[in-house]
C-alpha cells in the first residue's frame, strides 16, 4: 500500500493580525479590546479609590497575557481554581497566583510543591480540611521546600453558598491554628466567597446576602484572633457583589473576574448604582450557514458558547431571538432575518466556560463593525482541569 | 532583572499506560474499553443483519483512532459537522469523511477543496442552498479540482426538526438538479436527520416522528426521480431512532454516534425492544476535594462535563445525587457520602460536548474498579469549530 498524501490542518487564524474584522473565520471568540480596556480601568479605579486589593479570577480568561495586563493595572496577582491553571499561567510569567480552591490529592499537590521549589511565582492555596493541610505540608516536604512561609494558605469558610468551606467561627479557627503550626505554610487569612449571590437578580438580595456573609467572616476573625492568631487578609467577592464586600470593612481583596468581559448573565442582574457599569467585551462571531423559510441558522452552538447560565444574546443585528440549535447550530428568528453568509454577533451567557471552549481569543480594536484585529490571545489554561 | 526560573506544565497523564485505574488524575474522561467494544459490535452486528451502511458521527468522539476502529468493524466512513473536524481526522488517516452540515463560507470551502485536491480521503458535504452549491463548485475550481464527481454532495431536507434543510419534495429536487448540473459534484443523495426525535422519551413518539419523516423523504425521492435523477442514498438517523430509519425502507445509511459511549440522556429514553442495549462506556472520574457536613464536593463541574442535556448521573458509589456546583465543582448528597480523596464516577449527560472539553480520553480495560489503563486516545478534533 502506498502512503496516502498528507492532508494538513490549517490554522484558521493564521495571518489575521492587522486584518479587518470581516476576515475572522467563524465561529470565533472575539474580544472588543476598547470595551475590555474600559472595563479594566473602571475596576482598577474602583479598587484604587476604595483602597482594595484586586486579585482577578483568571479562571475566567485563562490567559497569561490578560493576567499580566491586569497586574500592570494594579492587580496584586490572580486567582485560579486548579493547579493545572496555576502552572499554565506561571509558565508564561504570571508571578503571583492563588489557587482559591481545595486540593487534597497528593499527586496534584506534588506538582504545586515542585513549582514552589522552582520559584519565580508566589503561590497561595485554599484549605478547608485537616487532610488538605497535612497533604500540602507533606508535598512541600517531599519536594524539599522548607523555607518558612513558602506558600500562602487561606482557610475557606462557607459564608452561605453551601459548596466548599469550613463552618465559620471556631471550627475555621481550629484549621487556622493547624496551618500556623506548620512553619512552611504562611496563614494568609480567610477565603470567603458566596458564588450563588453573584447571580441573584435583585440588588437588595445581593446586598443582604453579603451582609450575612460579613457576620460570618467577622465571627471567624474574632474566633481566630481569640486564639492569638492574626488574620492578615480576607479575600473573596465576584463581579455581582464586590461593591458590598468592598464596603463591608472586613474584606481586603476582591476576586472579581467577569467584569473584564461582562457576560449576558451578569448583565441581567438588576444594576447597582454604586457599581461601575461594565460593558460587554466578549463576543462570539458567527455566520448564517442555512436560511430556511422563517429562520436563519448560524454556525455557533453550545460547542462555541456555554449555556449553563442561559443562551447567548444576539448583539448584532438587533431584534433577533436565539434558540438552541444543539452542539453546532443556533436558530435565529425575528422580523428582519440576516441572509446566508452574514455575520451575527452573540454575547455569551457565561464567559468562563465559553472561553474554555476556545484555543484563541481574537482581540479587535475599533469596534466589531469597522475594527481590525490587533492581537491573538491564547487561552493558555484551556482544559487545565487537574 | 534576572530571568525567572522556568515553571514547567506537567502532563498529568504521562506514563499512565499500564497503570491501575487509581493512578488516573482527576477530573478525567475515561472510556471503559470493554463496554465500548461491546457497543461497537452490537451496532456493527445490527447494521450487518439489516444490510445497512453505518457511518457513525465522529462529532461525538472527535478521535481518529476511534473512527478507524469503527471503520475496521464495518463502518463505511464517518460523519462530522465542521470542515475543521474533517481535516483533523483526515490528517490522521481517516479515509472517508462526510461533513453532514452546511458550509457556505468561501474560505472554509477553500480549505476543504485543498484537501480534496490533496487526495487520500474521500469527502462528502451537505447543501441546502444554491449559494452553498455555487460556493462549493467555485472553491473546487479555484483549487484546480476538476475531476468529475470529485466530492459527494447530499441535499439536506428538513424532515421536521426545524433547523437546517430545504423543504422536502420539489424544492429539494430543484437543488438536486443544480448539483447534478455541476460535473465536479456527485449528487450522492439526501441528508435526512431529525435531531430532536433522538431525545423524545417515548418510544412511540420516536417511531411516529420517523414515520412522518419517512413520508417526507419518500416524497422528495419521488420528486427527484420524476426529474430523471437517481437518488443513490438517503443518510441520517441517530442513536435514539436508528431502528426506525433502518426499518423504513428509504434510509440506506445510519449516522448514529452516541451508541459507542452511551450518555445519561440517551439512557433516559424509554427503551425500544427492537434496539440493541448499549452500555455506558464514557465516564468522568472525579475526586472528593471538600467534605463539609452533609455533602461531598467533587472536583468536576461543567468545565469537565457538558450539562446541556442535564447533569451527570453518579455511577459509583451508588445512591448519590449530583447537584450543579458550577464550573469546577459537583455537590453530592446521599445517605452514605464518600470521604475526602475518594473517587466518584460520573456518567455525562451528553457525550458529544463533554468529549469536546477534554484533550485526552483514558481507555481502561478490566473495569473501573480493578482495571488498568490500556491506551490514551487524543481528542484530535477538539475545538475544531470552524
């Protein structure tokens, strides 16, 4: 049998920098860099004015270049949820990374310990169990890391979300005491995040939920301080509630991430007058590829945009409804339907898992209509699940 | 400034072949190869007994090795939905690929035309518009492809799903005539697929829907044959309905894909006595990483498994309910909760978009408890959206 000719897989974004937006192959994840920059500055200004540390959640964009951009605009570092994400960003030069999530698996912790030993990036991690603390200390010991406070450790408390976290008050204090007893670990404070509250539509409900969380944080700080242990920092908050954590007097660091891109789900929240107004900066560019009577079908389905927080909104052309067409299609209806080959811009329902579906984000300057491609931003930590 | 030490990104599946299942880092997509092989043979036997061509949908597994395995067991080739998927699989040696979806963008069609010119793989594509046919013929001409029937073209008809597809009967016939008028295109027949029917829970409703679709197909074949054009083949069907298309007398080729892995959504369909019983063969291996009072939190959320067709089912340990914990978490409740560090096996709600979240599938032999890793299967066309 003779060898078959070799078929190449073309890079559909090759040579795109400097081209008009029309040249972007679909479906593609596109960042409106002008809108993103405005969001970047609005949040940086907010934190500066309030004297708050900002540590944006990079689980949202998974992109080292954007993490470094945020840090160049005042962020102290970034958060991630997985050690795989942390290592992907650290390998691209991000120098301060907090895994704001629990890891108990010794093999995973060994990977983190190796990176701590290598140096170059300051790491932090959350814990909510004795096992987690023991395994972390053992992993550092096995890796030969013995410098006092080689890694920052936050004790996570459950402030009402009902996911991870130790019970507030004395139980969390006992964990803090265990952290303090391990010299290689630096007790850095408390992780206190109410994920569900981010998406409560009512501004009053969000405020009330953070008020209750504030009581839980305060009680825990009191319990820990009664043990003679200082609580250096309380970290948490997201794009839906950060103004309340900032005003609480207990949080010192904000972890909002979605503000940079602003998805359809956050935009559906009742606005809070005290919060900066963020703009949509992340879009899926799609194309009409079928045009039966009464509908237009685009080439973007839920392999292009996550639908866990609802379907995408049609941004342009206006006046169209998006119905789920499955993995690879979206079905549009409306009075004025676009024709075959026309471009349709979508605002994803939820930016984090949408970004995770793409290898590259296409950054454009000058708007979605008349703009040009300025840069390609790799999703460095895409699929970094472990 | 001195150069920072370089942090490496470890390959968390390196050295895994031959290891026990316990060695698989979480979250991971794991194939029970024994169950998959049984599914493979059940479908191959069904098609052989019915004299049906099988062209499994590779949009499900996106893996050249699995496509070749299916073809080694009688499949005539595979389907995909995107030219990017087709090229990814063709570059790994898959020799017969049908893009069972419409593509009208000249740049995309140019990529396909280049691959047609290169040879080594036989391609087919669906059309439902004059524009699609014209752009395809132009792309082939630009690529210098002029051999008669260089690519197979199926005219898609809408058999009731309401997504893509020309209206059945004479309108579809007119498109077929346009295809026949282009010598470089070979009119290969009709694409007729009712996606929604795959997931109707009632076996009767699925049967009735395919019966109605059969009438639409028959009317279209009649209209085309009345124009003096032969309809060589009708292709379509999925894992939920293929027994009805096989019995219809009009379909000659089945496109079922999910049968190989069998997800929770398909398992929720009322069983059809005439259909082979497929087993779950695709699992997400997850780990308990937080264990607050009354719940266990695993490290797999909807960045590990797609939830468009519902949440995953907990497979092992038994008796646990899975609640959505967001992008990176699942929250388990039940009478006997697993402890920190324990393994939890999940059956994804929908296999296609779940596979698309992973770079690698870990194939194990000998069961999920006592088995060993036999092979790592790359998801070659992951993220091939364009």
